[in-house]
C-alpha cells in the first residue's frame, strides 16, 4: 500500500469538532497560554418595546435575543492581535498617478469620425 497516514488522520469516520479545532490551532501556531476568545455572531437583540400585545411572528419583546439561521462562531486570538495604529510613511508620498484635474490630457486616439454622419434626433417638444 502506498502513502502514509498521520496518527490523527481518520479514514472511516469524520474527526470531531474538538479534533478539528485542535488541528487548526496547531496549524496557526497558537500557544496554550494565548488569550483565545470565542464569540457568537449573527444574532440580534430586540431593542423596541412592543407592549403587551404584539405579533409574535414578527416582533419580540425588548431584550430578547434571536439566533439567525446563518449564525456563526468567531474564534480569535487576542494575544496575537496587532493593536498599533497606522503609522506615517517613512518617505515622502509620491503617488504613481496625478490627481490634478486642470491638466489637459491629450488623447492619441482618432475620434474625429466617431459621430460623422450622425444626425441629431429631433425633439418632439420643439415643434
């Protein structure tokens, strides 16, 4: 038989969520003592006081959390977040394009015959 399997590779059954997360964390090079935060996104909290009588299909009492069908989990490593603000460039800004709109740009394309022979349409409101 050709090929080789790593000890954590499975052949007959899918890896568990814990095994998948462990493999991803190892791939990213995260450490055990990193500050990892797990958050839930794709939810909404009702912020409107709908009173006692409301349409339960479309409205929720204030403060009720709903989970969208496409809600998702965010796993972020706060220890590896770069919180430094943007820094000024260490050189003079020299863009590759000119934003001066007062300069005439000469076209090398011959467009003199583009509208040759085209009669303007008559305006029905003019008579």
